[in-house]
C-alpha cells in the first residue's frame, strides 16, 4: 500500500468521523438542555402536555 494519497484519505476519514461524532454529542447535550427547560416550563404552568 504505497499510495501517495493514503495520508490524505486517512486524514479525510478521521476529520469526517470527528465532525460527525461532534454533531452527535452536540445533539444529545442540546436535547438534555431542552428537556430540562421544557420540564421547568411545564412545572411553572401546572399543566401537562396531551391533557386538556
């Protein structure tokens, strides 16, 4: 495997993996923040979603 472009290919895959993993972590953390904010709003209003 003496391809002169091997380093570029490996680096591209590594950067792509880091970006996708970062987006997944960001999404999970944001979901937690939004869920907590929703719980606070629901507690303040005294009503639950889905109930009339």
